[in-house]
C-alpha cells in the first residue's frame, strides 16, 4: 500500500440549509430502490449476473455506462451481439466490448488522488493534455482504473479512482446524495445578502441549487468560503457564485464521501485502506 504525507485539514463552517423538497424526496428512496434491485436479480442462479453488472465488474465502467455500450451494439456474448442489459452471463461466457475480450476483475483497486490544477479528469485526452492518469501511472500496474465523477481542469482536490464499477455507480448516482465539501476563494468578499441568498437556494438555468452548509473559513477574510453540497451538476459550485457576479479564483475539494485530504499532499495519491473501502460501500445514503 502506498501512502503520502502532508495536506490541509477540512475547513469548519456552520450555516446549514436543506430543502424541504429534498427531504421529502429522500424518504424511503434507498430502501425501495434496493428492494427493487434485489427482486430483479433474485431469479439469477449462483454465478450468474446481468450483462451490464458483468461489464462493470470487469473494471471498465459503471453499470449505467455498460447499459449504453450494450444498447449501442458494442457488446457480444459468445460471439453474438446482445442488446439486452439484463441478459444472464457467467464467468464461463466469452464477452467482448468493442471487439476486445473482457474478463472479471479479481484485483479491485481504490486510489485517492489530491488532484492539482491543470489536469483533465479523464482516462485519455485526444488533444494530448495532461490527465489524472499521468499522476497515478505508478499505482495501477496492469489494472485499469477510472475516475469516479469529475473535477474540471482548474479545480483541485480529492478524486477517487477505481475499477470497482458497482461502487463507482453508487457514488456517482444522484439519488445517493454523496456529500462533497469545497474551499472556495472568490475575487471579492461574499456579502451577507449574497450569503443568505445562497443558503436559501439559488435558481440557476437548470433549476434551484441548494447547499447543505455554507460558511466563512476565516471570519477576517470573507473571500474564503467553505461550501458543502451533494449536487453532481456540472460546475455547480462555480455557477452558484458566478450567478451572483463573483469570480471563483480557486476551488478545492477537501472532502468527498467521508474521505479527506489528511496526509495527502497536492499531486500525490494513496490506496484506500480496508476500513475506508468498507465505509464507502456502506456509506450512509
């Protein structure tokens, strides 16, 4: 296991706001979804699994993305194109994706990276720009991992990479409300009026943006803001402040799904320990 030292502690801040709508929508959702999923797969014999789950367990993508590949006709089972994601398969079947044989992953990997600015969150870039894979090339050996979620090029902070497709799907799915905490540096102090607007919920072009908590990291420097949010919408933190005519000069993710940057310097990575993996898989949703 590899581990690096250094890093900053999580910012403390105190204003809290949850939307009544979100609270209402969250009641019972996880249990019903889990029961539905279990019932759907209850007819599978030992060793059998849905094709999209098989592909995810090969460490190539999430189950949701596997469904797309299947419906696009990119997957064959024993030489025949299969378009139904729920098709039963086992480890004895020959499965190909984009004409390449794939196999169930036996060595699951979980890597936590403290991403610096200037790196693209993708496994490859046709324009030849630096990607997060360049930072962890010594971590994976022959295994292939991919990022869970995204951080844009100019955002730094915590990023999880794994070949555990099932976990990746769980963490990335909006219904699980995975919490993220960011430290933001603005171009000017955040006013009390704008602070209250953000806490109340801002209406953006794609709907209302709610935050879970908001606060000043340093009461003497009101350009330094801590924000806790669970939305996975694209550039949501930047858009919240830009909507109120602030420029985000620095954006750093300091917590993700209970994981922190403690002992992890910028640009460095480490493997998750067994306890962290267990906590992620049983994360309170």
